[in-house]
C-alpha cells in the first residue's frame, strides 16, 4: 500500500491531468483498492525528472497492474503545468525498464481515441492491437472508441 502522502500526490496530479468530460480520473478509493490487491505498483516523477523524496512535488505518476509476465498501464498522467518537457517519456521509460527487470515481457494499455498521449505511447514502442467501438462515453453523451495498445519490453531497451 502506498503511503498517504504518495496517495495525496497521485490524487493531486490526477485531478489536474484528466479532463472531467471524459471521466477517466479514478477516485482515491479506486487507487487504494488497486494498490491493496498486491498486483499493482506505482511510479512517481518530480518536475526535474527525478524519483521524489518525502515532501517533493510530483509532476506525474503511473499505475500498473502486473499479471504473470505481462503488465497493464492502468493510469498515466503528467500534470498540465509540466507537460511537453519530456517527463512523460522519462516516466514511461523508467516504468518499462523496471518491469523488464522484473521479467515482464509485454505491456498493454487502453486509451480513448483522440487521447494526446498516443504520440508518447507510440514513441515508447506501443502499437495498436485492437479497437473497442464506442467503449467510452463522455459527459456530453459522445461515444468514443477505446484503442488497445501493446509493446514488447525487451525491444524498448534504451
């Protein structure tokens, strides 16, 4: 389980990073529940690209579920104030490297069509593997496809 201050930092980023129209942000209870399962882990990054120490500001986070030799990126966010500075690429690269050291061979994710993070995911080796038509529904009633992506981690060595 994450320390309460890490949960606070995750939630601070989450509330600024996810547009409420899409309903993608998780509640604190959902994040805590995922971490309590024992198959989930999280990563944090500071605005200067480092692993934070107690009290440091956090610019982004990743939440990942591991199952056998695969992992699923459940949540990934960089606060808007810190975007377009390479933090997302640094964080995702760190996650991929750590998972590879844990003998995870494949990583998957799902995102809504039109998510600007797609450029980052493709740059880090993810390729589309499927579409779930009209899977998401925005708060304005629009239905949006979900796109699933996958990458082989041993091909992502930096």
